[in-house]
C-alpha cells in the first residue's frame, strides 16, 4: 500500500466544554505475544448482493484446525461495526456469542464449514474502510483491518486463503463487477440485475481482498511476460477520464518489464486490473490482481498534471505492481513486520523510478522526503523502529519510518552486498517464502545467506529507533589522511540506551588543486568510535562523505574554522562528481549559515561572508554548462524549514522562517541578472516530456521563486506572464504558486481564472486549495479560513481535506503563526474530522506532537491543543494513541 503523502514539487481556540473522563486506552498489542492462529481458513466463498445503501454478504469459510496452534476449540472471527444475521456450522444453525466486536463459535472437530451472513450500508461508511461507496461506485479498502467491517473473519495477515467471490447487483448502476483473480463466469439475473463470479487461485490474507462495482470504462492493453504468457491489462476509470490514463498504462507495462529484468519476478495471473477511486484514505492498494488507486495516482495529462504528478503516478503504479511479489506472494506474518513488504517495495519503486529517469535527481528527491518527514518522526514522541514492538492502532504505523527508513535500511544491505549478491539474496528470499507469511528476520537471513554477509549486528537497524548522529574529523599527517568517526544513536521513547550500529559510508578524498580523487571507498563504522587511514596525500585533501546518502544518518563534520568549512563546501559544490554529494555541499553551505543566523552567532561581517559564499555557489550552479537542468533545479532549492529545525535542539520557527526568507531575498537581488536570463532561456523551451524540457520547466519555477523574493513586482509580472502563456500544468502551477506568495492584484486574477478553467476537475481543484493554503502570503490564515467555507470544500473526501489542511500543517508561515491560530486550526480539524474519518484525522496529530522541540511560547500552545483533543469523549483509537504518545 502506498501512503498518501508522497511529495509534490518543492513549494515554497475552540474551547471544549467539561466532559466525562476519556475512556480507557485500548489494549496494547505486543510483538512478543505473537501466537499462530488456532484455526486456518484454506478456502473462502463470498456472495455479495450489492446496493449503495444496503449490501448483503454471505461468507462460507472452510475451517481447519492449525497443527501449530494452541488447540483451542473456539473460533474467533473478528468484526467491527457489523452484526451477524445468521451463523451456521456445517449447514445447521450454530450457537455463537459476541466478545466485544468479535464473533465466537465453538467447533468440536478439526474441520468445519462456517457460514455467516451480514448486512452493510456502504453509503454511510465515511471511514472508507471495508466496503464503502464513492460517487455511486462500491469499492473496498481492507488493509490493515478493514475486512472485518465486511464479514466476520480471523482478520490477520498470517491466515492465507483462496477466495471465490460472487457478486450480483443492478446492471444499470453497477455495469462492471470486479474482484481479485480471474473472472470465471457471468450472466444476467432478474429485474435488471446481473452477476459475476471471480476466483483467485493464489492464497492471500484478508487484507488483500478487493471488490469494485460501478459504471467504469477501461484503457486496455496487453503484456507478454518473459516466459511468453499474455496478460490482459485494464485501467478502469469513470467515463470521461479514460484519455488521462495512458501514462499510467505505460508505467504499468514498464514496471512489469523492469521487475522481470531487475528482480526476475514474472506476473502470475492472466489479468491485471487497476481501478481509480475518488475517495481513498491512502495512495493506492496492492490487492491481488485488482489494485485500487486514489485517482491522484492514475490520471495525468499535460493540461492537468505537473511533471511531479507524472513522476508520482509512475512511482505508485510501480510500487503497487511490485507488491505482487514483495507483499502478496510473500506477505507478512503480523503487522509488526509491515516494513518487510513496505520498506522493500519502496526501495524497489525507487530503483524503478531511477531507471526510468534521472538516478541522481531521484536520489536527491528521496533523501529530501526522508529528511522532511522521517527525521522529525525519529526525533519526536512518535519515534519507533522499522519493526515496532507494540501498537494500539495499526493504521498509525503506516509511517515514514516503516516505508522510507525501511527502504534505506534495505538499501544499505544492497550497498554492502553489491547489486549482484543482493539479487542472489532476494531470489533466495522469494524462493524460500513463496506462499508464506514471513518476518523481517526471514528477509535478513535470506540476504545474509544469498549474499554471503554477516548481518548479526546489522539487525539493530530493525530494533532501534532514532537517527544515528555521526561525527567526522579529518587530520593530515605527513602523507596520510586520518578520518576519525564516532556515532551516537539518540534516546527515543522506550529506548534510552542504544548500541552502535553498522553504518556503511561511501567516501572519497579530493585533491584541492586538481579537483579530482583517486577513487571512492566504502567504509563501515560499526563501533562507537573508529579511525580510517588513507595513504598518498602530500597535502590535506577535501573529504566527501556519505556519498549517494549511503546511510540514513546525520553527519557532523567540522572542517575547521567557519571560513575553512565554507571553502570546503564551495569546493565540493563545484567539483564533487557524486551528484548527491554535490547537492549535499550546497545544502550544507546554506544550513551552516542559517543555523548560525538563527542561533544569533553571526555579526554583520560573518553574515556577509556566509551570504557571499552561498551566492558564489548558486551563481556557479546557474552558469555551469555541464549541468543538466533537472539537476540544476535541485541544486537551487533551499533546505526546508522542517529540516533546518532538526539541526537545533529547540527551534524558533519564526526566526527560521525570517532568516530563510531573508536569504532568498538576498539571492534574488544579488543574482537578479543571471536568474532573469535563466528564466528567459527556460521560457523558450517548448513543452515535451523529455528530460531537457522537464529540466527547463523545473529551473523556470525555481528561478521565478528567487526573482520574486528579491523583487516582488518583477516576480509578479513574470509569474503572471508565465501563467497566462502556459500550455501545461507544470508552468501554470509553478507561476500560480509564486503569485499566491505575493500580495498583488495578479494573484486574485490568476486564482479566479484557475478555478473557472478547472471547475469540476476534483484533482486540479485540490491544487487550487493546496497552493493557497501552502503559500507564504502574510494573509494565509485568512485565506485558509475562507477556503474552509468554500462550496467546493468537503470534510468527507480525504484528498480535499489534505489539500487544504495538510498544506496548512506543513506551511510554517501558517502553522507556526505566533498567535497560535495555526495550531488551533489543526486542533479544530482533528476534533471535527475524527468522527468522520479517524484514519485521516490521525495523520494531523504529529504536526502538533513536535511541541517539545519548539520554543516555549509556541510549545505551550501546541500542547494545549493536544490536551483539548485528549479531553474529547469517544475519541477514536487512531487519534487517541497518537495524542497520548505526543503528550507523553
């Protein structure tokens, strides 16, 4: 499953009345308490009589006692907000009872058929878990525990079953009936109904079950596998959207081909369906043979989708397809092993996207997401290992740590093993565990055995939370360079003491005069402290460390006096042949300067020196003819305020924002000529999807951001001209983003035009909301309040809620407003949204949970909002767990 918070392009006190005490916290589920299921369900037969307001479900479960179970005679079938209409065992009415939401049935023998009937109201299911309605269409979302909202079942990932599904419903309302696997029969019913039967031959856990019924049209294609089988491919959308599905189809075909070549994985059914759904909590879901997607990650054309949207469609299509093996054929034993499928599949989709485009740019983008989303998670109250030890609500663990850090941990194994030996390890993993529910330990052992590595100590990456901090010092002694490294893993909730972990670091030592190095080396820091000696240096070299971001760590490298450190970073920004390391040097220059400025350590002279060094580096990037524009655009992006805050024990968001904006304005003024020339050059490049044109569009917007910061009038003029002349969404959105930051008449004109132009297109109107809520405009909070009352806003569609309120939550200008209005905005949202969609509401809690790392005045207001939420009666399990951990 893909979480819904994939990045887009880089863009710049309600009172609660006295209430009853909150209910007792839900029970804590612990990994150490895992027991195999007492009963297995080899076959499942489901019969659905479909209706938006009333659906009847009959499930027939072939139940067998598990030899590895505890011998219990009671069958526990999980339920959630459903009630049994009838329960039969072996065809006879059975005795049963409810234990909370679960159905308990006594079974005397070793094998039985258990039949349960339930009735659902999909139209009233605003939580969007289980079977629900979306614009007249019926669809399901069962990961992690949604199947129990459809029928009673042992809803856990280690119960694998083959499914046969029969659906019937009104043909006019539901002309297309889809489920997992292959369609085995279909026909006409009475009174305008029809039916279809589907069978999935591959055993799967209940979280992978899927059903879709509605008025849909398909973009159809075929794919021939490496063994010559023909697979029918369909991307199903609402009529009228089919013209925007070709990029998704191309991405699917490319994913299938790449997975055969890179991992040897061939698709195993004769049919692969994707359905685009407007109402969806996540990004997409990998249900076997029937992937259900948020429309955001399917629909794309130049008029409505940016280059970033195209990349996201390609990445998510790949991610869900790759799950067919890393998640479906080999699934996870329990939810503590979630990173087994998600971390591995994120790495696979990252490698795929790198192969389809720029490897260097993709790596920078992935690291930026990690630093903005995961590093704060690792240093906050919600920190957890990639294999957690406990949870109260599993949906809260679909996190950047599980996904993004999980991918980095597996990438480190790949770095240490090398590509070929890593492939041997993954082949062994798939061979050993095909058709099984596996663990993270199973994966590590397969890599260990296949690649010939000893990963005993490396396993600490699975059990320890926190971002390791590595301190580096380089000394020159005669003809030797001596690198001294130390590591610390900060204390995190429940883990005050940490052990040293293996940290693979790619390094190179540059000759300062020639600008060259003698070769890259991989060193592994696996102690608290260690030294590494390099021979053959007649003069002090310049160190390039953690090249390619070979380990997800924070590096503190004191290169001497501030002037010497700046000189080294300017050198690396100009000469480093590793694209990520060059980007890192640019980021380091800016981070060093802004952290010192925010900390009050700069006098006028040192401020001028720091800015001059940054200006020199930016000027060189703008002018460098050897750089492609995609990379140039990355090098022109300033570090995010969230990342800057991570460099400080206690941060002042107002000071960070002011200093970053001041630097932007200085760069825009100092480099006004080169920036205008860069913008003029990029404007002349016609639209296409090739790398050169995409790069031109990227630098066009980045140049515009800096121009507007230095000269708002010139920026407004150029942005409005770019908006008016745009023949694609990338240029139009980029220009509108810049205009939204400004208090200028052109802003209102462009916003009105944008809304009129795309009225009725939900995905593009989401952009309209998000651009305004994410703007650095001084009136942004007023704009957000007005947008919340706009006729196009709704609390029932997660995309629309995220477009407005998540944009506000990640906008430092709005969220950290010194009045506290931004905190109240998000606190009020959580309180209102919890009853509508708890899973979406819970996603907003971590923004308030960072209060311990914020200066005292703002911290008190953030904590007060959490306390107001905690005081609510009937708070969902999703939100209560997040709030209680955030309050600590």
